[in-house]
C-alpha cells in the first residue's frame, strides 16, 4: 500500500498571493480537484481562484463539479472555446498559476516551448510564478524524455517544480504510479517561488535607487 504523505504536506501554508489560476489536465487525479477547491474556499477566504480545464481533464471531472466551487466560469483550454484573448487576461490577472495535476504530455509541451492552447500560451508569456505538479503513469518519472523536460523547466526562474509521490497505479494495481502531492505542498512550493521572484524585483529596485 502506498505510504501516506508526510504530515507537513498537509499543513496549509501561509499565502500572500490573492489570485490563483488553477490549470487541471487529463490525469485521473483530476477527479480529486473539486475536493481541493472546497478546501481552498474553507482555508483561504480571500483567495480568488479561477480554473482552466483541458478537454482531457473533463474525462475525469465535470465542468459543473469545478464551476460550483469557484466564483469564475470554468474555462476549457481550447481555442474554439476562447472568444477573446484569455491567455493575455490570465497572464496579467494571476499572482500565481498552478498546474495540478500536470500530465506527462502537458509537461512536455510546456518544456518544449509550445503554445498550442490558451493555457500553454499563458504559461509561456506570464511573469507570474508557475507551479507544476505532475501525475505520471508507471515508468513515467524515469523516462529519459520526462527527465529532459523536467531539467529544462528547472532552469526557468518563475517555475516551481513539485515532485510527484509514488502511489498505487489504477491500471497495474502496484505501487508504481505517481501522483501529485497534496495541494498544500504544491501551494507551499508555488508561494516560495513567488516570494523569491518578488524579492528579486525588490533587490533590483533597491540597487537602482542606490545608484
């Protein structure tokens, strides 16, 4: 049986960000997102959360289940569902963006610099902190291709990588699958990166003022 997450992974971190864009992609772990949205509302009363779901995510969770738990319409990550430049709006609106769960395919597209969906174009263009929490099939974490993409994203200054946890695969029945850690841990890593970016800006501004 999969080991439970460390207790610190379940502790709600202090958040100063006020606008969170949550991108949900097509892993079976997407079925847990409505419960986490409930937790967000109960834990962070002032946090404004907007949700983008890929079409593959909607195989595992309904748009209504997500929409009932946020004050914004749930956006489908497809150009034909996009009536205006949502990638610009989201890039400018969000204090932080969290991809939870992120599939192997989504991670690869992001790392390769692709922008073939509104959410990916948002990620490629935003200056906000981005958290990436993969959920992977058996063998996915050790795949040479995934490791290359992971290393590429580790070099991006505004990206916080959230390593997956071992879990029982729904297909094999063995503990050889990989899931996102609990949402509090993903938020903690996202907030750490966001505060790091803020600190970098403040350092640059202080240097300019001193000059």
